[in-house]
C-alpha cells in the first residue's frame, strides 16, 4: 500500500505480482500528479471567505502530495526492482517512506 502517511492524501494499492521497475513512474504520472492538479483546481474554485477552512485543507493536501511526489520521483528514477521470492517484508523495505506500515 503506497500512501502519503502524514494525512493520507494519496493511497495506491499495488499488487507485488503486477509490479515492475516502471510501476512507480506510471503511478506518479498517471495518478499522483493528476490528483494534485484536480485538488489544486478545486482549491482555486473556492474563493469566498466562508470556504477558507476548506481551502486550507486542500492546500495542506497539496503540500503533502508535493512532498510525497519528491520521494516517489526519487524512487521511480532508481528503477527499484523486487524479487517475489524475498517476500513482502523485504520488498516493503525497498520502498520505505512511500508505503504504510505492515
């Protein structure tokens, strides 16, 4: 389970059997960056003062996603490979900071 642990603004379940070294890049481009754009657009639509609290929540989510994106980009650029024979615990350690607790 890939998750931006702080506020869980982003979550993605990836099956180990479907994972390859390009999965992180695909996840980043197809889901994370798209989510960030959608939240940013939603935040921009809120411009009245009564929506200030909601706008602050969305800004917080965007900050969390941007921080997570930096970590994800670094791992995606490393083309991390896994070995199914190593098991979940060993493979999870390869993605420390990007995945939730086991």
